[in-house]
C-alpha cells in the first residue's frame, strides 16, 4: 500500500507530539522532584494551630543532610512565614494548613500547587537545585483582599544560608550607678552545633562571649554594664552574632520618674494626706 507523502508527514508529526507529551509529563512528575499531595498527615483543629508543636512557630528546620521541612500557615490574607528561605541543592517538604477558610499554596513559576483546607495538612516535597526567588500566591478565592495574599520563597546559595536566630531583651533606661542588663538568646535550627561569638557594643565598651549552641537548641547569654561608666544620656548599643544584628538605645538618668510622674523615692501626696488628717483631728477636738 502506497502512503502519500503528506500522510507520512502527519504520522511523523503525530508521533512527535505523543512523545513530547509523554516526555513533558515525565519531566514534570519526576525530574522536578515534586510529589503528589499526601493525605497521610493527621488532621489538626484550626483553633488549636497556635498550640501545635509544628505550626505554633511557622518556620523552616533542617531534618537531614540537604533535607528541610517548612511549616506554613495560610490565613486571610497572609502566609506565615511571609518569607521562606531555603538553600539551593536541597529537598524541602512543605507542610501547609489553614487557620480559617480554604486557600491554596502556589509557588509562581513552578508546578508546586496545593489546596489548603482548614483541619487538613497538605504535604508537598520539592527539590531546589539553583538559587532563585519565587512568589507564593493563593489561587483559591478567600475574601475581599484575596488578591493581596502573597508570600516569598527565596532559594539562596548554600554558603549564604544559615538558620541562626538572635533575640535581645534589654533595659530601655536605668538610673546612674545601676547595672544595665542585656539578655541575648541565640537559636540554632541546624543539625550541626553552632560555635560563634556574641558581641555587645555600647559606648566605648565591647563585651564578647564565645558560645556553643547545640542543634535545635537555644543558648542564652547575659551582659551586665555599669551605667556609671557610661554616664548620663542616651547610649546606642548593638548586639551581633555572625551576620545577625540587633540594636537599640539605653538612657542613663540621675533619677527616673515612676508611672505617676514622681521621681523614685518621692511619696507624691503622702505628706499632704498626713496634714489633712491632723487638721481633721484638730477640728474634732474643738
């Protein structure tokens, strides 16, 4: 049987399209490292999310070599955390739940997309090979400001990624001759222990302390500064740990006012109250 030349061309084109479709589906489901949404996760009550050990603090944590987990909450009209940062050449499993209504978790420019239902935990595993920045949007209408519901996913170079958190609690003001206290907490969410230096700079003083923070732990350090050495006035301070920094201002005063506007040590109207009592007793005697 003789086949016309145009028929041969159509047959070849059809075969190429079929092979192309198969290759595209295979690449999207295998090569990108994306799995289907799992339903094996336990349910979670939306009003108990804040007390859940996984979602109480939305975050990214390391669970293995080049393996990370991201816990994300969707609610009108934000994602928590708003910015997710992970390293390149890593595998990330996203656990996403909703606090209120149905949302979606969609990473723009990829086929990472799942519906997020209150009471359910959606799970997706994605491989990120190269540094890049992606937007995160909600594709399920969730209210008047649905169009403003956005987040960010930053895939950063491995040598620029760390999981250190710095928090500082410090006095705003102290009386001269009193000590000013700076309580510093360093959290390490990496698998390996973190060896670093905590430094406090205030006035002409620099105080340092070497600390070791074990994996998934927090180490606390307290610095004490004699305000008399600083002198009266405002003094800017900075606490640094590696590339992290917190700053503020400490006020040193001769006398501090209490909440009623009286200087410490004053009794306010106490003396007048005593005089009034005396007068009343005198009137009674008369």
